[in-house]
């Protein structure tokens, strides 16, 4: 499978609310924070609550993950 095919598959499987975040990451136009958000969304099956409560303490992205309790992103009205 080529990268383009894999990216298309990931986008097709992602909820609409996450697709812009993923597209920007895949295209290289995302900020580093946006790329981390995309990775965390994909990692959890696009479940923000799972990112907030992530117990992947060995993950290098853990301290940088979005939706951490007490942050502005933790109360974003349900948007991904
Ligand atoms: S911080 Fe957690 S949700 Fe994000 S990529 Fe790592 S393990 Fe997955």
C-alpha cells in the first residue's frame, strides 16, 4: 500500500470532525501541536476523553497531548 492509499484510508475512517486536523498533519501544514493532536486522535480511535485520561505514560507525546484536564482544550464544546 502506498502512503497516499494509506492516508486516504485513514481519512475515510476518521470522523468528519477530525478530518481537517488529520489533513493538515498529513500535508505537513499543521503546527507541531496540531500534528500531536492528530496522532493522539488516531491513537485513541478519535476519542478525546481517552486522550485526556491517557495512561500511555511511556509515550513521548504524553506531556504534549491535547485535552488535558484543566486546559482550554478540555472544554472545547465537543469539537475535535
Ligand atoms: S499521548 Fe496517549 S493518546 Fe497521545 S499518542 Fe501517546 S499514547 Fe496515544
